[in-house]
């Protein structure tokens, strides 16, 4: 059902969103109109957005790497810069590779890789039950498996030494900096998906520390980090025994550290 709004009403809704601080009020209004099944539902969606709810929670989905990713309230919302992580992983991924997405959140990274690189064997892990439920919606329909647990501990032992690609968008915000994040992230997204510990790199250490046990010979570990933390994550990878490099995309403000298990 398509809702018809006269130009005056539509402009009023746009102004309402703009007054609430929505920079892209016109685009958001069009998205909300497209999703609503009635005027009443549209007004309800507008009210949620005006109250501060992230747009992705209001809509119930986001677009990531050109595909639709279902989003539940309380799940980390994938950022556009993380598309660079997917781009780097796609270059290294071959048919029938085993791909592991750690700290998967909504499952967006694994789903985006699998959409382009067909025939991979995708495994996704998150410690948060809501994230696992949301990821299952996005992953199982493309043949992937989702596990709940703490990183590698959630995986079947049969995968040890068999993983070709590990991707991780693990939290890397230092604990003291979480309160400085944008309001939407700070108030609505799960802290477990944001807080990376005192220096922001606790999860990077845990992921890298056991990577060699799970990677196949010549396999790769890719982690998103910040430009400022890149050198530290690099050293963490080297200490873990990985052949390491840093790649950067200025346009997306994205930094990825890539480690390879020697073959």
C-alpha cells in the first residue's frame, strides 16, 4: 500500500524531523513514507524518530554494501566505513573458503561477503543474544550459521585450523570515550558493541591471540580499527605471530589491519 500525502503535509513532516536535528530530513521522510502501511503508522514512525530513536531502528533495516540488512532495536548498527572491511575481505576470499565473522552484530559483514562471494561457508558469532537473533535473520537465509558465545569459544572444534578468512568489527572505543559518542549510539546501541576496554583494544588482543589456532595455512585475519589505534593493533597482530599490514581508505575514514598466517 502506498501512502499519498499532499505536499503541505509532507513538508510539515520534513520540518518536524529537521527541527529534531535530522540532517537528512527529506531523505528520511521518504524512507518512512515508503515503509508505513497507513497514515497512523507513519505518524508513529515519525514520533519515534523525533524522540531520538536511530533511523535504522525505526525502519527495522539498513542498507549496507547495497543489500538490505534487518536491524533489531538493541543491535549495533553497521557503519558505512565498515564497507571497507568487506571490500578487503572480498579480495582475499575464494569459492568454498570458510569465513568467520566475529562480533557479528546484525551479521552485515558476513552477509555482504557471502552475497558477492558465492559458495563460501559462513560462520558468524556474537556474545549478545539479541544480536544473534538478528544475525540469524540475515545469515541463515543465505546458508550461514550463527553461534552465541565468546569469540572462538562458541565455535565447533572441527573448524580449528580450517578457517580461511576471519573478519571482526570488534568494539574499539576506549571506555572513557564512550560517553563522547554521538547521542544515538550512546543512548540506544548496546555498550558491549561499543566499549573496547581501557585503550579500546581488549577485543583485538583476544581475537588476534588465538587466530593462528583457527586459521588455515595462508589464512587471513582482518580487523577494523581507527587510524589513531592502527599502529597498536598492528603490533598486537605481530605479537600474535601474524604477517601484518595496514590498509586505509581516506574517503570512508576506514582503517583495516590484515594479518596472515604463514603457509
